């Protein structure tokens, strides 16, 4: 759980920026999205394979340039 304490003299915007950075570093949003619905084991495998294909395709285009 991400917690950010506002320091003396700190603006709310900077504290919010620190909170967003901490949430992103801890992958909280990714976990919530992953647990928001159930995937059957076969579907999970397909999604994982599709993401791997996407990563490899991206890597190949980057290497090609």
C-alpha cells in the first residue's frame, strides 16, 4: 500500500506527484487490473503468448532501425 506524508511547506501537487510515482513503481494499478476479472488458464496462456509476440515484434523493429 502506497503512503505519502505531506512534508511541511510542500504543496499538494508535489505530494500527489510523489504518490503517483510510488503507485507506478509498486505496480499497484497493474495488480488491480489483473485481479479485476478471472481468466481461465487457457485464456491466460493465450494472453501471455500474445504479449510475448508483441514484445518480440517491437524488439525486432527496434533492432532493424
